C-alpha cells in the first residue's frame, strides 16, 4: 500500500482528503503543522507528500526545501490556495512534481494526479 503524508491545517480538508484517499486504498498520515510534517517525513517515509503552503510553524516552502534536500525520491504535490504564477513557479523550482490550486481541483481529480505519480 502506498503511503501519503497529507500536510494540511484545515480540519475540513483533512477530513475530505483522508476519507477520499483511504477509499482509494492509500495509507494516510496527517500532519497539521510544519514541524509535524518534517518529523513524519523522517519517521513514516511516505511515497508522496500532499503539501499545503500556508501552515503553522513552518510553511510549505520550507518543508518542500527540506524534503528535497534530504530525499529526492519522495514525491511532492503542492495543493494550495496560492495561485499566482510566481508561486507556482517557485514550487516547481523547489522540486515539487506538481502544483495544484485548490479551487481548480476536486478531491477526485487530486487523487487522479497522485495516481499518475505513484
Ligand atoms: Mg493552510
């Protein structure tokens, strides 16, 4: 079973994505702040990180940098409300496999994007 680390601080989205991913037979671990995200990347060795940007403690940019500095094999999809061109470019330049803007993707579509990668 492939393991997803969901890094998200919105309880509503945590609920939706956790339910959806488990239905699709992914193992899901949730981190609701930046410190936990980095701790769980080490401890849980996820196949993919679904990463929010605006988070308590450490933001998604910092988390992405640290993930890619440590283990380039862990795939990262950014899922954020931030949708400016500069933000998308920044995410991809820092090594994210994909940058999805929350308002443009349903949970089912996000799952499809995940399945293309792992
Ligand atoms: Mg957030």
